[in-house]
């Protein structure tokens, strides 16, 4: 019985340490971002969309894909929400097919193939970036992915352990990340 309890304790300790390592290694928002062929923004917060549109307007990428948009939302509505300028009108595409991160990756891979893009700036929340990059890399192994993680105002990562909602969000994302590692490994085995 002691051996069994010892194994359980070590597994829980390892899991807890892996979770803390996951959170502590979340990438910061970069000061500068290199130019790329395209920009992909995953829906899920105004900061993501505003950041991606700003990068497009600055010329960081030639085109923007906003992936995972609700079927009822028009391009005009997205442009108004994000204060999209002239480059948004000509060079932004709205993706309606994705319902989750796996779908975002599939939608972005098809979009990148259609436009013959070899590099993409990926815009999503900091906590969401590891899983996003993993899913995207699995579908686009030959495309250079440049992360642009966004700090989202409703998620305070500076003192994450003090806020149960933030701990819960990060833990859910950690579990989804682990599941993504397993499912992509099985798909490519």
C-alpha cells in the first residue's frame, strides 16, 4: 500500500510541477515582430483582434485571417469592432469554419496553402499560445510560425496563483495542451 501511495504522490507532484512549468514558460508579448506572409488571429477577445488588425495595418503581413468567427458576423462588423483601416478592407479574410483550436489550425493551413504563404504571425492569448503553436505546426510543418501572444485584460497572469478563476482557466488550458500533444502524436503515428 505504501508503494502505491508513493507512486500516486510522485505522479501528483510531477503533474503539479509540469503545470507550474507550463504557466511559467508562457511566452511574453514581443517588442518587435518580424514580417511574415500572413497573420492569423484566433477569435476569443477584443485584444487579439485589435492586435492582429494593427499588425496588418503596420505591414507585418500581406493578409490577415480572422479564424473562428461566428456565422452571423460579417466582415464589416469585424472591421468596425477592430477599427480596421484600408488594409483591412482589401486584405482581411474572415474564417467561419473553425469551432476550436484544432479547427483554427485546419482553417489557417488551408488559407496558407491557397495564398502560398511560407510564414505566419499567430495572434492569440498568452495562455493559449503553446497549444495553438502545437496544433498549427502539426498541420503546417513547412510553414514558419511566429508567435504574437497577447495579454488579455480579463486574465491577470502576473499573480495567477492568487486568483481561482485564473488558476482554473490555466489548468483547463494545460489539460487541453496535454490532450493536444497526445492526439497529434496518435494522428502522426
